[in-house]
């Protein structure tokens, strides 16, 4: 297996790692209670998903 001929400099490795940023999660509005929720997930506030009651929330 080939190996690098020279050591990768700090500058090159840091330039490559500069693009590893975390993106914040996107939120969608629940059509029932209008609270923010993660897309394609059951709403934790009202328990609805795809227009029907998925879970019972107290």
C-alpha cells in the first residue's frame, strides 16, 4: 500500500479540517399545534404525525 513521501504539514491538515463544521438542525412547524419540531418525526408537543394521532401526550 502506498504511503506518503512527506509529512502532511499543519497548514494542509488544518485547511482540510476547516470544512468540518456542524450544521444546526432544521425545524419544521407542526400543522396541528404550530410548535417547532424535527421534520419526519412525531411532534413532542401534541403527538401528531402526518395528520393523525401517533402517540398519546399528557
